[in-house]
């Protein structure tokens, strides 16, 4: 098949490369000319595991290429995926749909024959009819343009695998959708044939799917972190508690990792957007649990700051603190709403000298937080430190022998906010260790 992918950030570039991997001819379209040039060179302008390999492979064969022309995209195919960003609006948690409607408005004039527009971007429920109305009014093909909703459920650092081997495929349509469904089933034929559950529903349900999924995951993470607070007060061990709870098949172990909480460009945005839309629909009382999940998540960051002041004293001026981690999670260079950087910045604002290290995200962190210090080597980063904070669970950090570090610091103290360090090993090496939710 021929298809386009409009918007080539994390979602779009990954989707384009994976559709090429499935055997399709794909044209990615993005208005950022520099991004297009980088993608056409066979690499991504961000780090995502396995993505560069797919980009290099399929741009080399010509099966995948990128353009900045909406006109070229409109002429290329009759199936167009839209995966543009929908960030929060400034000063509010509501989704900003500017990029989505801009993409639809610019693509529409070139749609002179029947086509399917399959939107993957996260949106507030009720957006699909607005997209369909725009296309009806602006596309020469008018009513021959069908709108489908195909939400993504990607995890950064696992995005390629989640695209090629998803745990479910959701297709949302309006009442008459036989041609659109057939086209999308053809596009995803290999995925469907592999046994992936394919769930066909209406627009509104498909629109809610991504936000509801992320809101549930955020609530699950916040629940175990709330339990961590109780464990700290009672002397219990939250890691062992999470393991006990996880053996209940109704609860499960996935998403039950206590620690510093969630961040990134999806969970916080979708949680806030879901709550905001519920308020607009006069269903705000129904999502009270989600508001508390957001509060618990924010409280985890403050807890690390409080622990740092417990160890170093309330006045942090002149104290040297090393932070292991800048990315919001391991396996990515994404620093959007990074809990690690939020804590690092807060400690800097309290007067500490903060040195940050990360395997992938230092360049992005420098741009956003130039006031912090940066060192590439995590071992050298602890030199003369009064306190070490483990804030992103990179395996590179947990594999370091603590015996190599103790004599390099001013004081061998570590706060493990992710629970990935072997506490016994670190204590035997002479370190004072503290961890969230553990004795």
C-alpha cells in the first residue's frame, strides 16, 4: 500500500518507519524542514531504541521518504495517518489542538479523490466530528473523505516494538465506515494476522481510549507511591508490598514500580487533559481519583527534596549534589516533565551546586537547564559530592560498583529514588543509603 504519516515526531516517525517495515510505501510529512532532512538521512532527531536502524534500512531502499509538502502528501496516497503533537495549552491542562487542525486544514485542499484520514494524536473526546466537518468543508472530495480514529499506545524506548507488536489495535469510525475499515485492516494486515486483538468502535470511545489508558496507569503508579508513603511511616518495605500485591491477577505487577513517579510527554499530559475534558462535560466529580493521582505524583518529587535536606541540613547553600538521571525514563533522551530534572532544578534553586549525568539526555538537559552542571561519566560526576541521588533507573547506574565511588565523595550518602540500587551492597561499601518507601 501507499500511505502518508503527517507529523514526524516520536509518534509519527516511528509509525512511518514501522509501516515501511510492514512492506508499505510510506511518505512522512513534517513542516520542519530540518527534521525532514535528518529523517531522510536515515536517522531520527531524537533517541528511540531500534528506530535509526529502521529509518536507515527503508530510506536506503526508497520505501520510506520524508517531505515538507502537504500537496505532495495529499497526492501520494488515499490513506493518511495524522500523528502531530497535541501539547497542553499554555496555562492549562487542556489539549492544544492547533497542530492537528493546522494539519487538516493544509492537507484538505489536496484531497481531490476519496481518502481516509486516520488520526493517531491524543485528543479530547469530541474532536473527531470537528475534523470531519473541516474536511467536508475544505477538501474538494468533500463527503468522500472518511475519518477514522486510531489511537497509539506507545511506550517511549519500546515504541518500535509496540508499533509492530501492539497488545491491541483500536479503530474508531462513524456510522458508515466499510471502506475506511477495509483500508485500515489492509494497512495493518500483518499485525492483525499475527493475532493482535482488533477492536472496532465509535469515534468517541476510540478518542477516550488513550487518555483513559494513561489515566489508569498513572493512578496505578500513584497508588503504589501512596503506599510507599505509608511504608515510610510504618517501617514497611514498599518493594515487597508491591510484589505481594502483584501476585493478585486482578492487580498485576506491571505499573506497580514504586519510586519517584511518572513524567514524560504522555502520562502527565493525558491525565491532565482527561481531567480537564471531564470538567468541561460536567463529569468532574467522576475523576476525583485522577486528581489525587496527580497530587501523589507531585508529592514524590518533594519527598526526595525533603530527604536531601534531612541529610544535608535545611540550608543547601554550598552543598554539592550529584544527580544520576536527566531523562524521564531510561532508554530515551526525552526530558519532558522529567522528575529527575525537576528535583535537580529545585535543589539548585535552594542553593545547592547540582551536577547531572545521563547516558542519552545531557544535550537536551543542557538546553533547558543551562544553570546546572553536567558530566558525562557517572563515576566522575560524584567527585566531591556531599550527596548522590539516583533519579532515573538506567542500568548503567545500577551496574556501577559502589566501592569505586565512596572515596571520591565528600560524604558517601545516596538517596535511591528509583529502588534500583542494591542497598546491602552499597551499605557494605560504606554508603549511607535511603530509598523511597523502604526502611
